[in-house]
C-alpha cells in the first residue's frame, strides 16, 4: 500500500524520487481520486506516517498525524454473548468484559487492497442488512472490498459512498448473512475529559481474540492537519492505546455504545490517539444513504495517481524529457483500469482531457467525474517530450483491479 501522508511516502520511480520532500500527489485529484486518504491509506501492514511534531501542542493547533492502517483479522472468538443487567455495577456502567461482549459482535475486518492505497482495517456494523461504517482511508483507492464478519464468513462489499475529507466511508455487504448484530451509536457530545473508554480491535493481527485497550477521554475538540489537504476537526483525544489494526474500529463508552471511530495517532507519541466523534459522523451517514458522498464505486474512474509538475524534481523531468510546463505527472497506474487499458504510463504527463487544460490532479478529478461510465475521453499526454493522444473508455471504480 502506498502512503500519502507525510515525508515517509516515496513514489515508484526508476531513478530519483519524482517528488521534493513534501509531495502533494494523489489518485485522480489530491490523493486517491479527489482527496483520497488512504490511505492511502489504502495491502500490507503500513502506518501512514505524519510529520514529527511537539506532542504538547494540542488546543487550537494542528498536529501531524498517522492514519491507522494495518492487519485486522476477524476471528470466530468475536462472537460472544451479550451481557445482561446483572453484570452492571451499581453505577450502571459495564465492566470492560461486558463492554467487549456488547460491542465486539458488531466489529468486522475489512480487506481493501489497491495499487494506490487502502489495505486492511476494521469497521462497525450499523444495520442487520449489512451497512458497515469505516474510515475512508481504509478503503483508499481500492476497487474491491471484502468484509469478514464475526461469524467467520467473508463477503464482498460495495462502497455506498464516502467523504474522504472527513475520513468516513459507508459499505454495504453483498448478500449479508443472517444474524448480524448492529452496534449501538452513543452520544459523543456527552463525553467529558476523564470519562472511561474502550478501543476494540485485533492490533497487528497478534491474536485470535480481539485486542481490547482501556483509558480515558483526555481531550475534546482537537484538530489534526496532515500538512496538505486533510484537516480533521472536533476529534476526541484518548490515552487508550490505539494501534494499527484499530483503524475504522470503535471507541466505546462504559455503556458499550460507540462514541467514536478510531482514525489517527501522533507519530512518535505514546498513548495519544484520536477518534472521529460519532455525532459528527451521523449526518454524513444520512447524506451517503441519500446518494451523497464524494467517492462511490459506480463513479467513472480513470485509474491514475498523479501530482502537479511543480512537485516533480527537475532531474526527473529532465530524465523523462518532459517538454510540458503544465500538467500532472503520473506516478502510478491502477492495474486493469481505464488508464491501464488505454496504455497510459507512469512518467507520462497529462496535459489535457477532451481539450481542457490540466494543471492539477483536482482538474483530472473534476473532469472525469463530469463524465459517464462507458464514455470515451481524449487524453493528451506529454510522453518523453512528444505529444501523444489516447482515447480512454472510462470504467467504473468498482470494475478496476479485477
């Protein structure tokens, strides 16, 4: 999986890295088709590396961060009995074991391999018919997603829609099994600094049972900035150990209700994790269900990861005899995508689509999304200093990579 956040990203190249120290590349626009995460997230165990920052600066500031992305493997052991009221303590709160019993049946594993990002993470079942909430960076630039449920089954899933800029995605399990257990969504606004919380996930795939970590809410209303285009706001900060494998998984309160989705950690810090508050997610889910969301599998998809020419090192441009002064430099091609089929290549420069000049990856995204699946577009390239025209028949995002 290719990471797109922070200086740790090195794009494929036959010579010097095409990017200067702080790249701004992405899949069809920004990163991963628009403002993709993902993850850029999106399929091996990799943490997306953030910029090193002083951990003590939190309130009213932005922090470099890592999206969480690593192995999460669902196990049969996730299937446990729900607690009854007799397990509650006198104050009405559940024990950690009871919180696990209530929430673990709603936690799934997600496999979303992609040339441009994505990988493996976790998600939360929202409905008996198979709606699953996860991070957008878990999905990344993937075209196929598999969900493993607590009953041990593995199922294809469709991307209903996502808001990469909010790091939220909604999946639908295809032909879901009977007996899925939805999570209970809580009230994140009610959480106070000092309230106890539990994070559930199979950290780094270390065991056959889910890893459970406990802690408190150590801050509210935090903001994180990846230094480029992703700014996550109003986050819950927790000292609960959140590790690769928890990405997209639940942060729950002492009543076993999901109050956040684990999404980021501070690079180099201990027990400084962040979750998107569920109150911020709820209206986004309604929008996605109603056909909203900026990324969907049924959208036309070119299948390139690119960056503006001003981000490419001069020696790389010279090495590839680039004559164009404006355009986007192709860093990756998604296998079996429209771009791959039409013989677009790494190190090509896209200078125009259907005669419209291209200056940034966002231009590519905007133009491609204005087209229809099956439509043919004319892509003008600078290839080794020569102008090349390619007729590209657009495919759906879900068709690429098959």
